[in-house]
C-alpha cells in the first residue's frame, strides 16, 4: 500500500510533466563542483559541512577496470572489501555492508551486495558518468542504511538536458598485463527534437591475476603451522572475471522538465578466491577448474526519472525517480548449482524543492521500498524475507554569505516479514550544522547528527553456514535499532596555488551490531553470533594540493592525502578496521600531456578483533600519463604501471586478506574517445 501511494504520486507527476518538459536549471558555479547527492538543491563541494568525494567522467575515462570498492579504495577515508576482482564494495570510515548505502541515480540497487562480501555490486564504475561519495551527517537524506556513508553512481541513460549535438557519445578500451585482461565500454546519444535516445554497453574480461607473494600470508601460515611452498603459484587461483552490461534509455526534454525511462541488464561470472585453499588435505591435490566456486550474477532493471518546474505554493520543482529490479546471484560448486540468492523489488523517491528565498533553500521528500529476498541451497543461511520501508524527510539550509546553518530530519518505518519471524522498526534521524566563511577562500563547518538504523534480515534471522566469512552465523530476532551520534568538524581552503580539505569526526554508537565468535563449532565452522554493544569511531581525513609551478596551461602540482580511523567497542576493537594511510603525488598537467607519480603508504594493523590476524604495512608506487593528440579531437591515449615495485599488498578490511594478496605489478594502456 505504501509503495502504491508513492508510485501513484510519481506517476501523476510524470504525466503532468509530459506536456511541458524542461532542461535542468543550471546550478550555481562549476557543474563539476556541485554535490548532487548532498541535497536536492545545489551545494558546492567546497561549501559542504561534511566529507565529500567526486569522481567525474574525466577521471573514470582513465580509471582501472574493476569493481566499485577497488576504484574508491585509495581515497582518504575509503577502502575496499576486496573479495577478489569480481566483488568489491566500498568501506567508509571503517564501516561496510549494510552501513554503506550504494545507490544508482539516488535510489537503491535492490541487489544483495550488502548481505555478504562475496556478492558483487550490481553496477560497474565503467557505466558511470559520475560517482559521489558522502561521509558523515550529509548521508541522513538516504536513511539508516547510510549510517556510515553513501556512494551514488550516476549514469546518462535518461538525459536531463538536451545534448549540444544530434549525435554524441564516448568509447573506452583498455588492456592490462597482470590479469591478461581487457575492457571496452561505450555510450551513444541520438537527439531528435526534444527526444534523446541513449545506448551503452560494457564488456570486461580478465584471467586469474598475478601475485607477488605466496597466496597465504605469513601470519596465516604461522597460525596453521605451515610453510610456504616453493616455487609459489604466480597467479591467484579462481580470480577471473567476465562481465557484460547493456543499457538503453529514452528521455523527453522540454522547457519545464524532463521525463525518461531506462532499461539495463547485467550478466557476470566471477571466481571466489580462497575457497580452494580452505583446509586442504595433505598432500594437496591439483584442483581441477570445475572444483572451484564461481558466482553468476544477473540483474534486469527498469528505471523512471523526471523533473518538472512548478509553481506549487512554496515549491518550485518536483523530482521523482523509481526503479524495479530482478536480481539473481547463483553460486556454482564446479558445474553444480550450490546456493541461489534472489532479490526482487522496487524503490521510489519523490522530492519537492522549495523556492530559494534570501539564501534559504530546502526540500521535503518521501521514499519507499518493497523488496522480496530469498535464498535456496546449502548456504541459504538467511531465510526468505519481505522488506518494506517508508521514509519521509526534510532538509533546510540558510546561507547568508559570511555564515549559515542547516538541518535535516528523517523518519523511517521498516518492516521485515520472514518465514521465521516478523519485526517492525521506526527510526528517527536528525542533523544540524553551522558554517562560517571567516575570510576569502576559507570555509569552516561543524555538524552533529543522530542516525538510527534498523537491523537487516541477516542480523535478525541468519542461521546457517556462511562460507564467504568462514563461519556459521546466527542472528538475533530481538535486536533493536542501532543509533549513531556523530560530531564532525570541516575546514576548506581554496587559494590560488594552495587548496586543502580537513575533516575530523567522532561517532558514538548505542546498540552497535557486531558479529562475534561464540567458541562453538558447527559442521567444522566456528559459530558467530550477532550481538549488540556500544562502540566509538573517531578519526580524520585530509587532502591538499599545491601548485609549485605554472606557465599558462602547464603546471606542476604536489598533492597529498591522509586518513586515520580508530574504533573500540565494549567487546574490544571491531573487526577489519583499516590502518592509517598517507599518499603523496607529483602531478604534471599540460594542454596535451599529463603525468602522475603516486606513492601510497598503508600502515600495519595490529589492533585486532578476537579472530583476526595482523596485517603488514606496505608502500605502493604508481606511475601513469596520458596524451591528447592535437589532430584527434576528443581522443586521449593513456598508460600506467601500478604497484611498480611488485609489493605484497593485503587489504585489512578484506575477509580474504590472509588468502589473497592484491595484484602484483600491472602495466595498463588504453584509449578514451569523446565525440
């Protein structure tokens, strides 16, 4: 019923938009600096009171082919779950899974990637036109599932503005040595009058990747009383990936808004590293390819989005979006089907944006979700569950030039109806912030928030073996809401030659939901129980850039970034908290040539949960460059070498860190063409 009401409202808005549809009003300032995810109204990146990261299409053109978590993992405050190349989800300030909301164009993916680290996100960075990451109180707009942060992936399947030319698009292709991989992607837009047709595709293929060290870490070998075999395998078994996506869309763009529909399909197969190494017999046999565990993911998704400029009391704009998805995640044990996870559902969102009055911007909105989850097979550790959510929210911001303030409020209801039980939750989240511009180029902000998250179906109802985490997981149907109270301080400086960004935060969790060992063993698997405790997270993220030399369009810059997070709970340190990192870059920019030398150091991690092993520090060196031939308009040729020194790299946030090192030295080259 709730979903029907929301979709009915969105449909009425869509019908009213069709007669007179319009281009988006141009936001103030540089479009690339406006944070779309932060609010329905325009907020520039250097005026946000909490931490924001933006990856635009220029950066995505030359980014390595890979999963979402691996793309973001080197940015301050971000890491990757890194469950092999096929499955990587973002880790934000030490939080992952159901505490990080991954969206597509502002609504949920309706997949099962938050359920387990071996589940792939049903959207690839190669499809995106832009990716935005929000950390801290700004994530309140998207409810309790964003208690740790939001990653919003935008695409151009539904055009919001009319392109400058009748035919436009892009094409990208790259090859990589470490996995004998290749990736191709492209998009095409055809414009006739007010109608824009869009087509896009992505194909990515890679073999098992090369590794610079023995698969098991020295800590894992010592714990098992074993030694590394020599010579060790030069590739990580079962790490190959095959991915295909296809999308199309149509949009009607007029003077008062736009309305469009889009369809996307995803079909991917990827290996799950580490399973073949679990408790091998002595002597170990040579595994046959059909013995490996592989995963096949398929999703078909239909989206609708639109906007209409209106004169409706205090409101000037209606925005709406909705998506329906049919998702299947199949785990194959050799050629046999093991466990099948399905997720079907729809999510909708409607926003009313207020008329700006003397620096006062605001919006109110409603969001609803209905999703059916099911699992069948030996690893169906979470029972069939229907999830229904309804949220209403408002955001308000007053910018008086030299200073300002903002606030938000959201109320969510969440119902989980499982075959083994039913729970209802009402969550209230709120935030408030102030900011000041004490001098030119300076922005200082402080914000406080209270965010409430309802437990997931796994945290409530799990009862069974979960081989991805190498444990037998048991939920607790009596769990209550998880409540986070956070305080964050922000400083931006944007001078002519020097720019800097600093965020310092602290978060106190009441009822923090953690998965802890019980000491019991079932079917040779350690038993883990979901429990609630209190926890504290605090840390910082810092970035800076200094132009050391400039002559016209040519410049030499020094860039740096750092992050740190420390977490404690009443039960000890939570698991998989990343260590601090420090990154430095030397960057050359010119009209045709660009180059970058990057050195990244990640510290060791020896603050451990009860069942963890320590992780060694590492230093990674990356070198790359690009050339835009003057005779070939829109073409960019690029090449890079990653992990130049062939360093052994293990990501502490990954369940596989002691079984699967990151790729060794990798030479990559490609072409990006815009037309």
